[in-house]
C-alpha cells in the first residue's frame, strides 16, 4: 500500500479517526471547519485518487450547495437582514453563514469517513475489537466475506439456469419474474446450506474453546508510540482550549466568537497539525523513498 | 429562546450518540449469550444477503429487498436475530455504498424492523401473510419517517413544526415507493422465503438436539 499512515498500528489509526471525526462534528468555528474540510479533502484525494475527486465534485458539492441554500429559506433568525423573501420573511446573513457551516461540517465528516474506509480495513477492525466483542467482530468479517462470495455464486446459478432454458432475459414478463424467483430461492437455499457447513466446520476446528489465540501481524513499535504521544498532546491541547472557550463561535443573533488572538491561533495551528498529519507523513515517506533511491 | 439550552444543543450529535447506545445495548446482549456457530453463520449469511440485495437497487429510490429480508429473518428466527441482521445489513452495505453519519440511523431502523417482525410472529409460527404484508408496507413509511428525523436535525437549523412537516412531505413519495416495494416483495417471495427459512430453522434445531442427546448418552 502506498499510504504511510496505514502502516501504523491499528490502534493509532482508529484513535486518529475517532478524534478527527468528533472534532469535526463538535467544532462549529469557521476556521476549524475550513481546516477540517480541506485536510479531509486532500487526504481522501491522496488515498483514492481521481475517484475521490469525482465523488467529491459530483456528490459533495451539490449536497453542500443544497444544504447552504435550504437553511436561509427556512431560518429567519439573525440580526443582519440582507433582503426580504417573497413570503415576507427576512433573509439574514447569519442564517446563510450557518447553512454554509453546517454543510461544510457534513462534507468534512463524509470526507473523513471515506478516508476511514480506506485506512481501517476490516482485518484491523477485527484485530482491535476481536477481544472485546469476539462474536460480533467475527460476524462482521464473515458477512463482508460472504458478499463477494454470494455475488460469484449468483452468477453460477443464473448461468446454470440459462442452460436449462430458464433465462431471466427471455420470455414474457411473467416467465422472467418466475425465473428470477427460482434463481433467488436457489440462491438463498444454497447460502443457508453453506452456513450450516461453515458452522459445522468451525465447530470441528474448535471455535469457542478456551485458550485459543488469533494471529495478527501488527506490532506496537517506537514509531507508533511517538504517533500516539502526538495524538494525545494535540487532542489534549485542543480539548482544553475548547473547554476554556478558545474555539467559541456563535451564529445567532450575530456572528461572534474567538478571533485571531495568540491563544486561539495556537489552537488553530494545533488543529491543523492534527488534521494534516497523515498527508505530512506520506510526503515525508515519499521524500525518504526518493532520497534512498537516488542514493543507489 | 436563545438562552434555552435545549435550543442550542447539538441535536444531530446527541441523537447519534443515543442511537449508538441503543445499538450497543442490543449487540452487548447478543455478545453475552455466547452464540453457537450455527447462529453466528446464520446471522452473517442473512445480513450478507440483505446487504447485497440493496446494492443493485441503489439506483431506484426507495425500492430494495433489504427490509423484506430483514423482516422475514426476524419473523422466523426471533427478535434478537432480526435486530442483528438488520443492523449488520445496514453496516455492511454501507461499506459499498458509503459510510456516514446516517449509518447508525439505518442500523437502528432496519434492526427495529426485524425486531417488530418477530413480535408479529408470536408463538404459533405460522406465516400470517396478510399481516406480514401490512407490517412490511408500514415499515416502508416508518423507515422514511425515522430517517427524516436524521435529515431534520442534521441539516435544517430551526427545529420547528413548519420545517418538520416540510421534511415529511418531501419524503412522502419515496416512502410510498419503499412501502409498495416491501409489499410486492412480501406478496411474491413471502411464502417461499418463509418455507426455506423455516426448513433451515428446523434442520438446525434437529442437529442441535441430536448433539444434546449425544452428550447425555455419554
């Protein structure tokens, strides 16, 4: 994998995303929102390439616009009146600002989630929670494995049905529906039989017996310790800053909040450092790799 | 009004935390029972089927077989299995369709649809076709109504009756599609799927009681 942050210990990855997601949902300060969205956007493009860019443009941008437009149409609070709508309700600067902020918050959360999906693969999730919720994490990984398996099997079944003349693509609508139903019921029977066999196989291999351990390839080394320390320091500083009002912002009745004082700026910088950390790690890794290559 | 702490509370976050707690409570009660391998594979299978069923229908708004599959599982295998299958189907299908703040809401809503279907089944375990179809259609609407709450507290700032009604009116056509889809699936596949699952349930319980009698004879 190209991404350097993914090679860290799963606990580091998970803590990072929990922290960033919670902060993105909690802090409605415009600076925080802007930082969070731009870093999440950058990282998602780094991880998923052009696909993420297309998704963000086609899906997130309209969502952002709609959310930003809907809010002032319904919300008439705020002191700065810009104009009057046809219904006689005022259009206020504050409601537009809030609509934008809510939209940016949502977009940032969705962006961070797309990064989470790319970094926290299911094996990492099962490794982290396998001991706390063994049955559930097993079910989750089994379900995820069954999905591609069922997709392959449904193709096998429908091909076989095609050979005996029960093609879903030919015949009258009624016949097609009946063939589709046959395929579905074959499919569900097959998968339930498969479930019984899997269950028996698991039992005969000693599932649930005490004293069994799971193999994992992850190791918590010095690099992970440093990353953890960084997360704890940044997170701690930001949370204390938030508790002391350093990230305070209100939208109604007038826009007001923590401005560019030294203390607040230090909090913004800390937040930026936290959000941009994976991208920085990747850039550093790329540089190192290039330096070693040119050394050869 | 501005000083009211209820007004300034972050309702989107609060509701998500609350839902996560409800889901966690269900999951925890399942975890504590030390489920057998049969139950584990059954839940994983049905959740995968329900989750896969959602993906090809993603283009058509509202219509998908997931609700029907979750409900029939709950109907045959009981409330706990119904909830687990619904919650997992939502979680797993969102790995393909996209995770987001709506995931806990979908997990909760589909979980509850499986849960209530089990309540309908009652003791005699016969397939009550008409009531099942009615419940499935009702869940088409209820699903939309619960998801609307998310939309309402997440997107729209003034939480008033006016915006509430506007949200619900906007979603009405999609909810109707969902309800019609559910009723159609129940009408066409209800009896067949009930028979298949019921046969599987008997098969499982026969194997299990055989094991028990073997244990006793030792």
